[in-house]
C-alpha cells in the first residue's frame, strides 16, 4: 500500500498550513486515518495503551447494522413487488430495494458529512467517528417512501441541533439519529405515518401499508386475531416479512446485531436487558389489568417485543453510550424505563402508535439525572478521603 | 492470612516476563542519584564538580525537610551535576574509584534493635538516608517522622508487573525481614504485609508474617489498591507504605552502619526472557540494558513509571526497566483488522479468544476524542472509581466534587488511561490534580 501512502504524503501539503485546500483538512485527515491508522507515541503514564480506539468502536456498531440493512433493502424490494402485484425473487427484491434505500442512506451520509466537515473545519477539530453510526442509523428508522429532501433536512437537524451545537460527539444530550427522526416525524407526519410503508402502494387492492402497531381489531375480534388476519403473526414479525421502517422489521436480524454488540461488549447488556424487562413487565401489567380486548393493551409481552421498533431502538439507539447513563445502576433503570414508556405510549396514548423513539429521547434527557443520583449514592457509601 | 478481594484490574498477560535466575552485573564506572523519581522534592545540592565522596556522603537534601538527605551510593569524585529545563536537578553523577570507602553510621546489634526506642531508630534511618523509603498515601510524599501512622503497608511487589520477584530478594533474608517488621511495629501499631497469591509458594519461609494475600492481577499489589480494599475508617487514608526491598535495606543499614547499595532489579522486553539482575543503586541505564536501539522507549514501569533517558541512571525508588517498542509503521486499515496479536482488554480483537501473552508497544493506537461515557475506565478501575465522572468534575474545576468521588483513592495505576477508547489522559489528569491538591494543602 506504499503507493497510496505516497499519494497521501504528497497531497498533505495542499491540505495543511497555507495550502489551497487547508479548509478541508478535517476531511483529508479523516480519509487518511481510515486508510492508515495514525501513530502517536504515549507521553504520559501508562506507556502502553489498549488497541481499541473510537474508530474501531464505532465501526463495530456499523458491522452490527449490516444484517438489518441488508434485510431492510431486501424487504423493501419484496414489499414493493407485492405492492405492484408481482412476487419478486431474492435478487430482484434486493435490486428493487436498493433503488429505494441506497439513495436515502447516501443522502444521509453526504449531507451529514457536509455538516460534520464544516463544524470540524471551523472548530479545528478532527471529524469524530460517531457520525458514521448516526449516518446509517437515521435512514434505517425511515420508511422507504420518504422524499429525499426530507432525509437531508432531518439529518441536518440531527447533526446540528442534536449534536454539534453541544460540541460534537461525546457532548450531546440526545441521540442524534433519533433527534433527526423526531424532527422529520413531527414536521412531516404525512411522510412518517399512515399507509406509507410500502413503495408503489395502491396498485393492488387489499394490500395494507400499515405497520402492525397501527392495527386495531374490529368488533368483538381480539387484537391477536386481528394481527393474525393482517399477516402479522408472530412468526412473520420474527423473520421480518412485514411493512415498517427500513431497519426495524426483522427481529432475527436485530438479534444478530445485538448478539454481536453484546459479545464485543460495545453495547452495554444492562440497557438491553433492562429495556426488555421493562417492556415485558409493563406489557404484562397492561395485559392483566387492561380491558379493551381489541387494542394493543391485550397484545401481551411477545407481540410488544416483536412488533414495531422497540428491539431496534433498544439495541442500537438506547445503547449509544453518549446519550445513555454512564453508571451501571443507572443503565438498568434507564433501560427499564424505556421499556415501560414504550408500552405505555403504545397503549395509553391515542396520538402515537409507536412509542420507542419518544421513550428513548425522553430517557436520554433523564440520563444525566439518573447518573447524578447513582453517583451521589455511591459517594455516600464511600469512606471519605479528603 | 486474610484474602483481599480485588476483582477488577489488568488480567491480560504480557510478553517479556523476567526469568527467576539472578546474575550480578559488573561494577560500573559511574553511578548517580537521580532527583526525577523523588516525589515533590525541591533539592539543595551539597556537592560540586570534582568533590570527593564516600558511600553514604550526602549529595543533596530536600529544602522542605532538610533532614531528608539523599546519599551517594558509591565512592568517587563528582563528575557532573545534570540539570534540565528551568534548572531542575536531574541527577548528580559520580565517577567511581577502584577502592570505595563507607561513611560510618551508628549501628545496633540485633538484640539492641529489639530494645532500642523508636526515636533512636528513626534518627538512624534519617541519618542513613533511608527514611524516605517510607512514603505516605495518598500523595506518596516522604513520611513525616513526627507523626505516628495508622498503619504501614509492606508491599512485597513494587508497582510494575515485572518488578523483582520477592522470593528472590527475600531468599535467605527471612530474619532480616522479620527484624524489619519488628522495626515497623515500633513506628506503627499495625503493619500489613501483602503478597501476591502465586508468589506464596516461593515465600514459604515468610508465610507466618504475611497478613494479606492479594490476587494475581495488576495492580492489586499497589499500596493504594491494597489500602482501599482493607481500610475501614477515614483515618487510615494516610497510611504509609514501604517496599520489601527497601525494608531489608533499612535493617541492613541499622545492623551494619553502612549505607546499603545493592538491589535486585529487572529489565523486561518483549520477546526476551531476561534474568533478574543484582545491581547497585543508581547504575547507568546502559549497563542494565546494553542493546538499546533508537526504536526503544525506556520506562521505569510501563503503567506507572517515568520515561528514562538512555544515558541517565536508575533512580532511588526504581528497580525495574521496561523497554517498549516504538512503532514506526502506520497500519493499513488498522481500525478494522481482526487483530490476532493485539493487546486489549476489550472483546473487539480476535486476540481476546486466546490466552496468549500480548505485545507491548508505546503507541496510543488512536487519536484523542471527547469522552463518550462508555465507562470502560470504571470497568477496569481496581478501586471502583468512576474516572469519567471525576475527569469531568476536574474539567469543570470542581475539585470538591472530584474529591467526593474519591480522587484521592486513585492508586495511579494508569489503567483508566490504558483502556480509554477515546485516548483521554485520565491517569495524567488525576496525577496532576492530586499533586496540585497536595502542594496546596502543604
């Protein structure tokens, strides 16, 4: 790879000091350090350091997102085929899905990166790797039918207001990807809810574009029967052959990613375990004490777990270390309350069919408070040393 | 023997563990007393170039406490006094004579040592230049002879992973060691002797003297870590500590009346199994590690030592040299390689699947970023601190908060900086803050 190194070494002078392209130094630096891991000698104790750095840390989140992204592309193509009345095979579904999904991902990365470079250039910082994750997570939370200009607007809001105004990755309060989604969700509700989940919708009669959480039973039918009728049996939800946001549908692929994040300890298991426990607990409470058999109150914990974006959110969004608490005890509480609020918003709030996004954002705001309480408690247990 | 439960720490094995044989190094031509490893010292130099000195002649003292002198470990003529930036004393170098003479200090017989009163022993130690072996936590400054400490911790292992094995320097020295303990018991009511679990076998003759057994993971043998796990009240925070080797030196000084100059030291280097070395205090680094290249960084402890210049000398408190490789080759796509040979405490490299000793080099393996609150530092801190929160409190100039969260319980093991994926210099920040607080308090 010496030729590549030579190209970087030769062009470095244009990007630094008084070079013509000095303003784009952050971009140059980011590109160079991707190819050639930077060297920096330790100056202070300890003189040896762990090989894990933030680049690898964030790259591992991207790797964990590969299964959901690939399945998301396939499922979008397959659904689009069904919407047009044809059953596409694997390759065709994939190609067709790419036609919808790849532009969304590209727009998200290009526009987001533009802001990153701009802020890094002005601040004379390096581009933080956190953006790599935000740039992919955000498109995966969108419907495939979203107009691209809304994607651009959303990611701009997420990067600027969600992150850069606080000082960049590491200093943000809210998860930037979810901030971006919340912006799009509340600004353009038509693009984000209703019968929008299947591209080419409308060509075939009887093809619903609603997500499972939007299902409500008619008459005396129970919610489970209604879900089953609409093709939302537990099996379909598990494998993910249902309409929904690009990345949220397949429980199987999410669990693959979750497994990877847990084994590598990039994601904290306490948040995920706490979240699932909170969701199951709340779902059972509603199931036992709720009365309306036709609504999601009576859906039970498994449907709550498998339907919608809860698993996606708790695996990839809630475990974002920056916006989650930093103490173990607070992480349990944080996760549990996300599960609790998700179900509560789903069944008790008529305005929103899905609650994960709001639950996570809500708990993001409270994460510093949870940390503060845990730290204060721990301090009170210490033998003082002053 | 009480078991100290320390669960968190550095469990990975590293390459370069020294062999358990001992070789004696030949007499060097120069010897020096370094001021760089002495905590908080403001030295006043007592000699000038060309002065003749004996073994035990004072070379400089600490202006804050003129009684604490640093004595010459060899007889000869003062060759040069090395100063660094802002005229900071680095070392006083002495060219050795063929035949060396000692300064005679007051000595006691074994029996007299048993009955001597505490003040007398303290006086001998101070005059003999070995009182400074006793250091006080948490700042690790020289112990104050006027104060009675709540407890004294005898650390059989010095700070580094590859520090001299206590089984070697205590071999055939059991009676001296026991005398040393009785001496410490005169100074403090409680003396704790802590030994690593897998050293117990080699320390069998001493087993009755060992009060605490510590697990075999770095930095469980650090006095700060031991104290944190055995203390019950806040009074014990100002415990003193002394290393096993220094305790033996103290006893030898009292029994012989001569300043003891021999120590056992180790040199560790990747892919090398070097023996333990019998050296003199203040030997030149080059005589310990002759084959140094320009890609070697020499430290007196890879986690908590200092960088040592190749043409300087060993310090008073230093018995370990770690030679770390300097990396010169930028790795192509380094951030995504499987990494079967990378040293890590994370689970993100394939090397974590095998129990192979890891490589050590002195690269940070990444660039500094803002803290992402991953709490990797908390996961490894032996004293259960929350370095990420303490660092943020210090950044906000909130020293009170940092102290509340246990800044002074930090044992300077360096593991928080080691593990940080954002490459934040946590240990350095804490050390600076602790030193500033100590100076402020004095």
